[in-house]
C-alpha cells in the first residue's frame, strides 16, 4: 500500500495543462493535471483588464469561485442578458451546464479568482457573441 502524503504545488509552478476559454487563463494548483487528485480541480483564474471569456459552460461540474482581486461579472441566461457582479472577497456558485461569460469589468486592473470544480476543469466553449450584447462591458 502506498503511503498517503500531502502534495504541494508551488505558486510559481501552477499547471497550464487544463481546459481554457478565450482570455480567461486557468492555472491548476490541485487537479488531476498535477496531483493525484481525481475528484477536484482547484486553481487560479485571471483575466487581463477588459478581457473576457467566450460563452461556455463546465459540463457536469459544480463550480465555486472566490474573487481575490478586481471586479468580475458573469453574464448568463437568454442572450447573456442577465448578470451578477463580483468584487474582492465575494464567493460565487455556478451550476453545472449553465452557459455563461466571465468578464473583467475593469479596463485598468487585473481580475483574479480562485476556482474549485468537481470533478475536473471541464470546459465546453460555444460561438462567441458580440461585445455590444453584454450590458456595460467594454474592452481595455
């Protein structure tokens, strides 16, 4: 029997071998990509000023997020006309199979979140939508 030990992923060694969507950059810390984990993906997601993801969902994954820095917005619903705003210190739950767009609402500051998913970082990307359809969104 193999001895169980903690596995540390150093901040300067976060894995990039995970599913991505547009300008939202996902780096795994605890995941099947860089640890023995089989039922969790936990990582850091960042969006440069004014950048956003294309429409996507995370398949059967339940997703939890925590905003470390910045002002994010998640567009969802028909035509992505609904949205929730997130600020430093906010948590969010995104249900499985829910198409959405993740946005950095600042044109000058980076948006950084911690994201946790079960069982992995599954990403299903869809055709993009014009920026004008996302109320209040502006690129840097």
